[in-house]
C-alpha cells in the first residue's frame, strides 16, 4: 500500500494537503444578526433563520438552476453569523483561512466583507475578506494564529458586507481551512 495511506481508513498522512483541514459553513446554517444578537422576528428572519423574505435572502436550490446562496440586494447591509464546533485535530497555534465563493451582481461594486471571529467566546477579532473582482471567485481572509485562543473548541464567524450601493452581492460558499495537529 502506498505510504500516503494509513491502515484501512485511507486517511492521507503525507503530501501537500495532508495537514489541511476543511470546515464547511453551509449557507442554510447562517443566522441573521440584528443589534449584536439573533432577532426574534426582525427582517423576516424568525429566530435569525434566513429565507426568501429575510434581509439578506437565502435563495436558490431545488429546480431553479441557481445554487443555494445568500443574496444581499444593492445597499443591503444584513449581518450574518455561523457558530461551529472545531474538530479535535484543529491546531490553535496556526493561522486559519476563511474562504468565500463570492460574486457581484454587476460590474461596479467589489465590496467583500468585514469578518469578525470569536474563538471559544474570547474577544472578537476583526479581519477583512476582500472581493477580488465582480466575477464569481474564491477569496480569502487570514486569521492570525495569535488571534486564536489555545485549546479552543468552538468558533463564531460573522460577515458584515461592505458598501455595495450599485450591485447585489452573492455568497455561494464559505469554509475554514485549518492546520491539523
């Protein structure tokens, strides 16, 4: 058996991606945040659950041909957040990369997001996720290892859209890439 496999688990143990972990943040798991908390019924999002009548919208999927995405109308400013457990192999001594599959609804705005993270309920850390252009692309923000508490087991990720007065903003995917222990 090749050296890159361990036992019958077919777990990669060497090579360029052996130490990189992946944590998806599903679009349907996002929660609307209003005044630094999950709202009761604000903006059409009961309990912060995004929908076709919330701001921003959760749309697509099914037979529409459009992937599930979070959509901010032009000038839309809804803040969204995810809470997630971290896997046991998460290395708190290494930087984390927040990756986003983004697109603009036109050719004028490239807003990106203000990213706020909290690691295990510690202080909120601010970073920026800059959109690289108006076409759909994967962009990233780096969260420094010094900003991540040691032995943390949970995280909170918040996205606040940048100014986009002309074009809509679409988020198709979001995930964390981390170094495994």
